[in-house]
C-alpha cells in the first residue's frame, strides 16, 4: 500500500494517481492497518480535488484517522494546513492554521510553506 501511495504521488496523471491512492486505502482497510502511513492517501486525494467541499471531505477523513490513531506528525500538520486553505469560514480556517502551527512547533519543524497562516 505504501508503494502504491508513493507511486501515485510520483505520476503526473491525476486520474491514475487517484486510482493508486484508492487502491492503497482499500488495502489498508482490508488488512486493518493502523499506523502513521494510513492518513496519507486521504490527504493526497484531497490535494487532487478541484472543489473545496471535496477537498475538505478528504482532509477531514485524514485528520479523523490521525486523531483516532493519536498521530500528530508533520503529515497531520500539513493536512490541517490544507484543510484551512479549503475552509471558507474564517474561524474554522484560523483554527486549522493554529493547529498546524502547533504541530509543526511540537516537532521542531521550521516553517517553509510561507507566513500566510501564522
């Protein structure tokens, strides 16, 4: 499943990437995997979406899985940031950005994505 996610992330065809991410999710579900790699294909599917609502749906799923598993890594922080970008409500947007900053700081990660969200 990890290889499928990595390959899907490398290829330029969005439709094919989506198929690999969905296959990875299916494998994770089938083997009942619960580790830090599980939320990534959800986030990447959100990145592929054009519509805000669809992006939020995938990002919210990724965050839900991360929270369920107690994962608070840089991938979770990036997902909160992306969720914030997709939010239309100002309070929700700010909440997502603050959570992303909190997780980045918790792990000592330098801010390289710009300064627009903190």
